[in-house]
């Protein structure tokens, strides 16, 4: 696996782990949205787009809210 793939996988796992800490959000809705976003991102080929989406996910985890 490439470094970028490992980075994406790590972010995905971190977002799934974060779902276990949610109190005021529907966990099923959250998990569905995460899966949908990663499915859309799977088709990205442009490196800039991939980096932008990774940064968006990291920022979400950092701020604990949607961007």
C-alpha cells in the first residue's frame, strides 16, 4: 500500500472511532455520511483533490464538527 492509501485508511478508521464518542448526533446518520464521502472520494484521481479531502477530514476531527 502506498503512503497516501495508508493515510486515507487511517483517517477513515479515526472517523469511525470518533462515532463512538458522539452523544447528540445520530450515529447511523454519521456513519452513513462518512461511508458516502469515502465512496465519492474513491474515484478521485487528481492529487490536489485527494489532499484537499484528507485535510477536510483531519480538520473535522480536530474541530469535532462539520466543515
